């Protein structure tokens, strides 16, 4: 009898003390639709020829986070584009690619991509659907061919099932891969920051934020144009040349006038996407403003607006940073539809 009691007690304890299985909530992926917030310009890319659906979005999401897109199955798009950093590579001045190879540029944030007139820091790619081909083929990043990627995907049960759901049959093609990735990346809309609420009249800036906004409009908005906070042009902003000797836009155009020009980035979610500049040389927003006020390097094609620097006091910088933080969009940064 005692033996039975002991066995029963042990069994009870083993069940009662066992670790509960992890409960992973199902994220309802709905509301996948094209959005143009009120007052925004017409996007350059739309989904007229890439009909949005939950199934195609989910296929694109799977591809974005899958290292199968790299030659040795170790690097995914999400490796260098992390949601908590507005899909930038937080904490890395230069991103690491396949086999730990150090790249030559900082990974840009990903948001509101449908309005982009070009992609990459030098504008070397012009269409959202084509953009993934760049990093896939780049020997420093994924070092893979699109043909090999398609062959690997078609050999998996996972992607046969995802393709069946998204397109009605199991066959993955390069077009389906690129269009599905465009659906995932193209619906990364960020338009719910405090700044946006102020513009809608549902919130108000603090005194510091309002002062910062006024200064921003006067001193920064020519290039970082509202509401997207970029005009998508290429400028030499006087940060000077490092040992990397990155020629910038001239790498694409071969024009001496484009030497050391880089695409003006959006400032949305800038608080979360450090480090800054094409080579990640500045770790803080203070560093960036200090550059524009006092360390502009002269050159023949320096943006004329930056000749002599931008006059900013210490208080000006603090107020501008207060305003820039209003561009942070918690809804976007915490949207589980885009989470890995």
C-alpha cells in the first residue's frame, strides 16, 4: 500500500511540476490592404499588378525571414532588418553578411517603401519588386543566385504548401518570390506617430517638440520633406570620405558630379534606427546634428544648403531631437503581422 502511495505521489509531482508547453498565439493577419494616408502623395509603387492577399503576404513574410535565400542558408533579409529598429540593423555601423563578412554600408530602415523612387543608398535599384535581387546576388550579403533559391524553395514541403495557398499551385517562380516579398515589404506602413496624431488634431506637441518642429521646418525640411521626411534625392552632405572610399551615387552613374552623394533617408522612426549615415559613423542624433552644425567637409559638389554648416545652438539641437522623437511609430514597431 505504501509503495502504491509513493508511486502515486511521484506521478502526481512529475505532472504537477512539469514545464507547461509554450503557448504561441496565432497572429491574425488581416487588414492587408493598400494604404495612402490623407495628405500623402501618390505612391510610386502600387498593387494594381500584384493583387494583395493574406496568403501572398504570408509567403512574402516567410521568405523575408528565411535564410534559405542565402548560399549557405544562414542569412535572411531579417538578419539585417529588425522590426524593433524600424527594420534597420540596430547597433551595427556596417552589416555582416554571409560567412560573417563585413559589409561596406549600414542597412537602411524599411518603411513606406511604396513611395521610394529608388532603393539602396546609391539608388542602384528602381523598383520594389526587383530590390531583393540585389542583396541575394551580392557576394557580401547572400551570395546566391535566384535560380538556386527557386530550386531550393521548390524542394521544400513548406513552400509548396505556401505557394498552393497563395497562387493555386505548388510551383515557386522568381516572379512569385519577388511579388510576395513586395507584398510583405510594401505594406510596412508607418503613419501612426505622435507627429501624425498632431497633424490630425488628436494630440499636441509639447513646448520643446513645437520649438523643435519650427526649427526643423526652417533648417531641415528642404531635404527631409513632410510627410515622408525625405525628398528621395541624392546629396553630398559633407560627412567626408573614409578608408571605405564609397563613391555613393557615382557608383551607379559614373558621373564625377555624383561622387559621395547618397540618398536622403526618411527620418520616420529615426530614434530607433541608430547608427546613422550610409556607413553608420554616427551613434546618436546629437552626433548627426553636431556634424551639420560644425564638421561639414567642403567639396566641389557639397549641397549648397550646407556650405558653412547649419547654425544650431545647444538648445536648438535638444528641441529638434525632441521633435524627431515624435516620428516614432509604436504601432508599426510592434505590429505582430511583421514580427519574425
